[in-house]
């Protein structure tokens, strides 16, 4: 019995030692993984976000924003990193020019400068100008245009040869306002009378001349369309195809005589 007891005790001690060794290995692995995770934590910085959904034209106040931690290497371009940067000491507030959802970072492109309203001038990039063009239900894509869309502009008029022609004069032109509406989130279709586009000064001159010498037609460009439109021009002759000219033959004169129910046609010399 003593030998059996000693054997059982030895086996128990061995199993206990083995269990302790396994537990120690597991604990060491956990500590190593925890250390690696701590070392892998990205450095963060503060970014200003909105507390609620804000829409075009609203005035942004300090109650509408808060600071959160954001990965320092992935801060969006134009983000504000402090409340003081967003709201200067002159107490002039900024106006929202693009919709922002809750917890979305406030970007420089989505608000005006302090004290400015959400007018068209705040939407223009450096070197660009705003130009108003006349449209109607047919040229304005049946009222489905809205601010932020891009369009190709076609001109229809008389070419140098005196023949009617339609030509693509400007491609991927961005709309910043439809009539008096500059809100990009407006989805209700309206029949616009004027649209406002952004253009370089040389494009302003070209579009103004085109509008005064012919008619303009807009073609809506798809949201994800990144193709570059090539030069497009169609004349009347190209549209109708080649016209076959048939040479005229000699003049033929006839005389019709009725005999009962019959009509007899007789060719006679023509007298001018």
C-alpha cells in the first residue's frame, strides 16, 4: 500500500507541475500579446466634430460641436483640431455650406469663413468665377439639375460655312446654384430658369459668346463618371447624310385628250 500511495502522490505532483507549466506559458503569451497591442496603439490628436446633423445655411455654434480623439496620421484635410481654431475670438460664427452628419469632422470646405454667409461666393475656388446661364425645361435636363452636379454644355448655331452645327464647347462644368438655390441636398425637381456654373475667366468669355450667338443644351454627367469628353461636333449634312443630286433631263411637254372613259397623253414640242 505504501508503494501505491507513493506512486499516486508522484503522479499527482507531476500532473500539478505540468499544469503550472502550461498555465505559466499561457500567462506569458497573454502578457506578450498585451504588450504588442499597447505598442501597436496609434497616436491620436483632437478633432472637432458636430454633435448633431447640421444642414446647409445653418449657423454653427460651440454647442453644436465637441472634441474627440482621432488617429493623428489620418486626420482629414481641412479638419479643425481645436475649438479656438473653429471659433476665433472675434465672436463671428461660421455658416454651414454642406450637410454634416452627427460625429462627422468639421472640415474647412464645409463651412464658411467667420462672419460670412452661405452665398455662392463662398463656394468658388481660387481662380474660378461664377456665371449664370439661361435654361429651360428642354435645355435644363427637365428640371433634374441640382447644385453640385456636373454637366456638358453643347452649343447649337450656324458654323462658318453657313451650315447648322452642334458642338461640345465645355465638359464637366460644375453647377453651384440652380435659380436662387445653392443647397446641394435639395432633391425636389424644379424647372430652372437660370443655372450658375463655375468657370475660368476664359471659359466665361466663351460661354457668354456662345449664349449670345446660338442656343445652349446641357447634358448631365454621371456622379461616378470620370471619363474625359472628346471634341464632339455634328453638322446638318452629317446628321442627314450625303444628299444625292439628280441631274435634270430635257423638259418634256404633253397634251391630255379624253376620249370617252380613256385619257390619251400625247407628247408635243414645248413652247416657252
